[in-house]
């Protein structure tokens, strides 16, 4: 590899700026360290001359050519259309299409780096989403644990407890018997008095429970579907 310190210009843009400043003719040639001609232009069209040099420079730069090359601006067009190996130039510069890479240094693969970075970002996003989901589930579990059972809350209402105590006591007590004799209830209040108490209790409960009908239905459904639990609740209230 040629000595990188010999290069005066690096990259297409630098070479083209030098060309625009120093080229006095449209004739030029680019040579390697052995003076072999790599590409050249021997026509008289200024735009075509510049475009031809820039296209070749960009191609060499894209290929990663690091060798030090020589650009010669010639005074006149060669007679046979080709510049000779030893033909002199009126203006000369040395350049490299690509930056010099020190020996032992491995060039960075930008595409691989970008791909790896995207994968890392995707993994981070996925982990963040999993963490957020876990936290939301934990919060929901805590809310479920802290939120009192609707039926238990209803039973724990002092007014409901009074109602249950006064109206349901003895329903499942085998020692309590209701005997009807000629339309009279022995050992208990008349049916009319019982209805009046129920209505009175309901009027009181309505002041403290805006969903009394719904809560009473829950209690009734519990009595029908799970009598053991219903009896247990009554037992708790009777203590």
C-alpha cells in the first residue's frame, strides 16, 4: 500500500474542488503508484470532462480504494486519443478516494451496527412492555384484595345486621316452631305486624344503601344457592 502521507486530497469532494480550481484544460488522467493510467479524459467538452472524473472518483470511493493516486491535468489532447505512460502534466496532485485505514484496523460495518442497535432497542421495548404489564397485573391484584366483597360489605352494614337479627333470627333454628291456630300465630307477632317491621326496616335501610334492592337480591340468591354460607352468615350475626 502506498504511503498515506503522500496524499494531498482525500475523497471525491476534495478532488473535485481541486479540479474546479486548477484545471485549465479538459484533458486529464488518473494514475496509480506505478504510473499506470486507470482512467482519463481526452475530449474537449468541459461538462463531460468533469462528470467523467467525478463518476470515476465516486466509484473508487464506494469501493473503498485507499491507494494513493495521481491526477494529472494535461496541456493538450494526445494525438492518438490516449495519453502515454510518461506524458507530463501541467498540474499534478496526489489523492486517495477513501480514507486511509491503518494496518490491523478492521473497518466498522455500519449496517451491522445499525441492525444490532435496532434489535437492542426492540428488546428494550419488549422488556418495558412486559414490566408494565406485570405492574398492571400486580396493581389489579392489590385492588381486588383491598376491594371488600359486595355481599360482605352489605352484611357488615349495621342497619342490615339489625334487619337480619330482627327478621331472620330463628328461620333455621329447629327449636323455633310457628303454630297456626284459627288464623292466630302463637308465640309470635301477627303477620301484619311482621310486614310493618319489614317495611319500616326497608325505609331505614334506604337512607344508608342506595342499592338496597340489589343488595337484598344478593342475599336472597345466596340463601337459595348456598344455604351453608347463608347459615354461617346468620350465625355470625347472632353472636
